């Protein structure tokens, strides 16, 4: 059985900036690194996605200097790094064409952040006909500092947002699983 491709989404230094708020799953990057090591050992396709925000002042804007992929998941020579300016790794990139060219039918997805770029990419992967696996403990999100004045009741924690995003994807768009289950 082939592993398919590993897609690592936006695991960038800019997400260490406190502007994002409280974060869940501090082990996400370490788990993504474990997946990456496994894919490399199997000589399976790996794609690194890098978000380049067009929003002035964003930690992910190239002017902010925090756009680098984190060292524990840094690409090696020959591993494509696709840059994007929107939530989906498929929009404005060559990702779909590169996957098709390599005959990839199955993708395993991890990265930052679960309800944003990870969710959007996972949904699009499924809509484009790829079988998707989403590795929940190799993803993370933030509670954020957004204006939630429209809502009644307490704001959700980062973990609640993470779980909610995963629940919405599991079954219809992806099989949600753990790093250990993927590596078994």
C-alpha cells in the first residue's frame, strides 16, 4: 500500500507570535516532524505549504520576517515548497497538478491552523477527488483575539475550536486519525 503524499501546511515561525492568542496542542510540530521522517524514509512525496499573507502587520506577511518554515519540518532539496496567499493550498499553487503528475490519489494532511488553512485544504482535497487523512495531533489552532461580540455565551477554547473543526471534517472530507495510527 502506498503512503500517498504528505502535505505540511503553514508550519511557520510566524505562528509563534503571541498575536494569535492561546494555542492548543504544543506537540503538533513534533508530530508533523515524525510524519515527515516516515515519509522521507519511505521516499514518498512530500509537499511543504507556506502562507505569505498580504495583510500588513501579519506575522505571516513577508515584511514581518517570520515566514520561514520551522526548522523541525524544514524542506530538503527536491521537496517542493508551494507558497499561497489564501487558505487553500490548492488555490494559486501547482499542488493539484503536481499530485496528479505523480499519480497521487491519497493525501495525508497536517499543519497550522486546524479551522483555517488545514480545514480549507482538506475540504478542497476531497472535493478534487483525493482520499484525505487528517492527522489531528499534528495540527493546532488558537483561541484568537477576534471580536466575538456577536456571540452569546463564552468563547470557545483553542481545544474546542480544534475539535469542532475536526468533527466537521471527519467522515465527509477526511479520515481523522493520530500520528501513531498513521505510523503503525
